[in-house]
């Protein structure tokens, strides 16, 4: 097998007619899990708590049950008890449209942290970290399926999955961890109060407390697909986070991340079956278990490339892979960049200007095409002066923190000059592409857009450059991570994308559907939600934009659609919609 790293001289001699993906070379040979270590074991439990809710029409306050997190994390070899308990409080029902915390009612599952060996961008061994959630043996007799969760874009190490053990929140990892729970809620309803709908966990006795007729109660449909729950859930931290926080994160270096994710899934499965410290929580996998990969945003693209990696390296049968669920992901970085150029030509700002430096820095740090280049080759010097590259490298600020830091730059400037950054930043922390990238970079990609604006979203796409150069190398690096090229899937891909997403544009979903055909099943979200809110729709919403509860999470329907299919011999087009 060829090593991943190539010298610049070798790259210069390669023809430009083959696909950019091929130029990255093969990864070192896959091996059995090595040096897998379980570093922590814990238990998460949640319950339905009593709270007071005020009827906005009558002013009456009644007690209902609302799901409130109570997370207990017990570390191996230590006496740690951390929990959050609710206080009784009055809620205005007219203002309550549903809380994501209601998803977690009456759930119990175990978690364990682990480290494992994989490879880095040079093909060298690196130790990475992750976390897995498992069903409670007291509530389940077996594990139904494996769910590999690929997390969203993060810029702070505190946001990594293996750090999320003291509080179960309504993020991607919170939703996915809950898929390990072994006891679904017995009944869920949406109660109309003053014209609003309060999503809560109720029983017949609780309804009586409201003094309302059954005709005024809307019962939310419940699916009790046991196969959608009781899963073995694995979530890697990704290189650059967790135990590798001092290393660069190879953002959107898709093939490498897919290898590391596959290694994490193998390692977690191995530890679950072999580590003596997990024997008390171990369950057998059911005979016909399946694996589904699921993620949103960066995680959406990582989910897709993990499926591709497993299929192309012939380990899909080992995992019983049955498909992936991908939300608003950057499957084709060039399509994303073309959208940003289009917005710039229309004098529109980027709502999340951190995205471009994340992409380019990730390429500079690890992509073979970019090792001879530096950030100043691509970015506006004044934009670099904000400190953006340091913030990304330090991994202490969330994307929200970085947005606030841009606002601070706008209002406070530099070295006493409060107006210093006002020609490149805007008061709300946004910026235009022309002020983020330097003129050479903007001109190069604007020229490409002008030539291929009618083709870049289609199956035809944008051709590779015919020569090497500073901008051409960035072009090649981006194209090398186009997940839609050079691949005929063997399993279904459930795509979800908001057509109002301005961070990861809908163009990505169009490109993926055009290239992957009937293996890709696209659900277009028409809720006018941008990237962050679309994430809630992906995991939990319905087609009308409502927040649903418990077993009605959108993700359970997607899991059900995939695990109903065989992991061998799927027929293209077997899933028409979801």
C-alpha cells in the first residue's frame, strides 16, 4: 500500500487527468484494533420531573410532568456524582413550543470513554479518543444496532463528544446518545393550552390534573420501533480534539477522517466485547444487527465519507453497514465555495465567516497539495490580524465565541484605533468573502464561478486545473475532498438539507443527488431555517417544523428506514423518500 504522504516533486510529475481523490494515495493497511484502552465508565439516567404550568386563558396553574435531565456520571476508580435536579417553576404555556429536553424522559444508558490507535495525515500512528453509549442491561436483553455518530463542526475542545458526560443536552451527541436508551417512554402527548402546544410526558392521571376534556388533547403519534433504540452508539472526538488537542484538526480532510472514524468504531466494538471493566454492562448484539452512520454539518459529510470508506475498503460487511444519514453536509467543498462567490457577487455577507478559515487552515495543516503554502497566500492580511487562525488553533473558543470576538474587533479595533477592522467586518460579526480572502484568491475562484456557474451543482461539475500553482493547489485540495466523485454506493444515503442554509448551501445536496442518483434519497427542508436551526429539524423535527418527543424524533424514522434493509445486496431506489 502506498503511503499517504507525497513529496512536492512527486506531485508535480503527476498528470492532472486523474481524479484529485486518487492523488491522495491509499491509506496504510487496515489492521485489528490495537492498544484500545477504556479510560472511564459511567451511567446516565433521566426522569420526568414535576413542574407547574400556567394556562394562559384561565390563569390556573397545574402540575404536569416534564422531562428534566438528571445525569449521573460515575467514573471508574473515583467517587464522582454530578447531577442537575429541577426546581418547581411556573411556565407560560403560550410561550412554550416544545423543549428538546423532553426527548430524554425516562432514559437510562451507560457510557464509556476510550482511546485507540489510528493514523495521521502522514500515515503515522496516532492515539485518538472517543466515547460510546450502550443500553442498560437491566432494561435490555441485547444490542439492536451500531450507530456511528459523526459530530458537527466544533472549534472548542470543550465541545468534543468525550467531554459531554455531566449534562445531557439537546445537541447532536445528546440526541444520538439517547438512541442507546433501553426504555422508551410509555406515552407522549402534545397538550393544547391557550392555543399553544406543550410537549410533555403525561399519563392518564396527569391529564386529570389539567381538568381538560380528551377532545382538547392532541396525541402525538408514537412509534415503538425497538430496533431504533437500544443501540451501541460510538462517537469519535476527531483528530485535534480530546487526547490530540495539541494537534491540528484536519478539517474536511475527508478520507483521513473516515479512516479514523472507522478505527474508532472498531476499537469501541472491540472494547465492549473484551474489556474486563465493561463486563457488567456488556450485552450481545442481536443476530441481524446493522450499522448506520449519522451526522449533521461537518458530521453529515463525515457520515457519507465513512460509508464510502467502508465500502471501498471492503469492511462494510464486517460492520453490517446498511447506510448513512447525512444532514446539511459539505459533500463538495467546491460547490460550497462557488456559493460563497455567488453571494459575494450579490454583495451578501457570510453568516459564519469562521467557515472559510476553518476549511483553508484544515487544508494547509494536512492536505498534501497545500504543504508548500501558507495562510497569507489566501487570506486578507487584515482578516488574519483579527486573530482568527490563532483562535482556531487554540481550540478554546466556540463558533459563537468567535462570532462575538469578531464583533469585539469591529467595535474596539486594534491598538486604540476603534475603526481598524470596520472595513472588513460588520457589527453582527459577519463578513463578506472579498474581505476574508485576498484579491488573488477571490479573483481565481470568481473566474471559475463565471465559467461554470451553470454546471458546478450538476453531475458534470468543475474540471480540475491543468497546471500547478498557489490557487490551483487549493482548488485541487478542495476537489480531492469531493465525496460525490469516483464512487458508486452499495447502500442508501438519506440526505437532509435546508434550502435556506447559508452556511453549508443546498448546492451540496443537489450535487450529491445528481452524482449518486437513486442511492441518495434527498429530503428538502422548506422551513426557511438556516444552518443551526436546520440541525434541530434534522434530528428532531417534523415536516411542519414542530419539535417532537421521544420515539418520534425524526432520526428514529431514518434509522428505521435503513435497518429495515439488508446490509448485503441492497437494491438502488429501495427507499423513495423519508
